[in-house]
C-alpha cells in the first residue's frame, strides 16, 4: 500500500472514530426512541455495525458528503432489517418507517430541541430512561456513559477506579434489567424525577471530566465531550424539571473549568500546570457565565458537592495570578466537600490544598491519613502528587520512585512528557 493510500485510510479511520464519538449517542437515542428501550442492545449493535461498514466502504468509494447522515441511514436500515424478522412488524411497518423518516428529517435540519411539558432532546430522554430506579446507581451511570456518550468499558472503568471486567458485568446486567422491567422511553414525573435527576447530573459530570482530562487516546483534552456536557446541562437547566440549584452549580463548575481550555497546553501539546498558564487566554465570557450560574445555584437552602467544587473553581478563575489564589478558602471548601464525600480522590485534592496553606509536610501527613488508599495505588495522579510533595521536602529518592510509578500508570503522551521532565529535574537535584 502506498504512503498516500495509507495516509488516506488512516484519515478515514480517524474521521469514523470522531463521528462515532459525536453521533453514536444521538443514533442510539433515536433508534431507542423508535423501537423501545427494550431493544437498546440492538440499537447499540447496529450503530457499531454502521461504523464498521463505514471503515470497510469509505476507503474504496470515498467519504460521503454528509458522513453523519450516512451513518444514521445505515444504522436505520440495519435496524429495520432486524425488526422485519419480527412477526409483529408487518402490522406496524408504515407507522415505523414514517416515524423514522420524520425523526431523520428533524435531525438533519439541525433544529434545536424544544421544551414544552417534557424534555424533547432524545439524548436527555435516554439518560433519564437509563437512570431507572430498578438499576443500582453505579449501573445507571455506566450504562448511560456507554450508550449516550460512546465510552468504552475501559474508559468507564477508569472513571470509577475499577476493572473493565466489572464494568462489562454491570452493563450486561443493566440491559437485562431494563428489558425485564419493560422500561418506557419517557421522562419521569412526580417523586421519581428528583432521584433520577441526581444520577443524570452525575453522568454529565463524568462526561465533562472525561473530556477535561481524557483517560485514553492521543489528546489530553477532548473539548468535544466537554462542550457536549455543557450543552446537555444547559438544556437540563433550561427545563422546569432541571432548573434547580444543583443543576446550575454543575453548569457553573463546567463553565469555570472549561474557560481554561486555551491555556492548558503549550504549542507542542504539553501540559501547563495551573500556575504556568497564561490567564489572559482564559475565556472571560465562560467565566462570567459560570459566575452567573453559580449565583443562580445559591437560591436553594442546601449545598451540593457541585456547589463546593464550583466554589473551588471560582477561586482559581477569579484570581488574577497564581500567587493571589485564595488557598485558605479552597481548603475550607475541601473540608466541607470531604464531609459530604470521603472519596480518596477528594481527600488527595484536599491534601494538595493543605500543602499550599501549611506546607508539604502537612500535605504528606494528610495523604498518609487517608483510610481507603488502595484505589489510589493505581491512580497516576496520586503518585504525581506524592512525588511533588516529597520533592518539596527534599526527599528526592522517594519523589523519583513515585514519579516512575506515575509514568507507568498513564498512557497519555502529554502527561508522560510532563512527568519525565519533572523526574529529570528531581534526579538532577539528588
């Protein structure tokens, strides 16, 4: 194969992967809305098959003018082929075909979803359907991340700090449960809505986090995922059912963190730590929107984890330079956050804030005091933090050992570059 042909095939593969990331949730949502959530596995399968056919045919026939529409049409045809095998299809065929074509036409026009008495956006509708109370909460989140956002079981496992096999079991059981319960593809109302809203917010939070610092792939930052999370959260906040303080707090958190996109990497794609970033490149418009939604989030009488995390993000976003950061306030917010959620990762972040306020020795002591440290052993940022704190204590051998462990645990080239650079500095200091 010539270099030109190889390059073209590689480009098509990247395009198909990009489209799958952007379109898979939309396609699964549309097909599920048409055929029912009991056919969720079928919807996922035909969308995956459509991607496989794109990779087979596009190198020979060229990329279609509208690749997203091609994937949608192919997935629809595959779904129809499967449904035609069902005996009940003949009676419903005209209605199903009309509905499919109507929904495809709506999608291709790019019309914005409308809010009336229920959420019209298919992706939010499917999120609520996946968050059924018959499913354990962790299974709800894993299922929605898989079918809505195109996450692989490995990516979800990293988000949960668990194994890929455990996530695969959760997904299988969740799909089976949805089919057994004959869950309707609808937005819940009454007392069911607040419970499911909490899980939807968690899904959106994890979606944003995966984009803000991807767990795999060539790019550390995947702005497409972050912007999708912001879009969906904005839609939710605009709906009466989602117009609640915690939704606005989550949206504020996303906007305040997302405002740093342009400054997080240098020209070579290498990570810039917060204190190294050019704050003039931070998106002031997003910061203003974030502060606006943070204000809306204070209208309730209860603070959620999103409120506290958004408050921490605001401390960073409003500081004119790194030296002006209000670390004592950040530490107080982490103290409250840890009372709500004693996650080892939150405890680790609090230890960093404590080190900023009281010095690295206190930060190391706080890490040693974390009760459930086992999940952190396989978390590369834990070793990166330990390496930095040990280096500040001039414990260079221990610092180097932690940084080597961090290097083994991350697959991101940009993170490996930063860790290697810091490791070299520490080795030269020893």
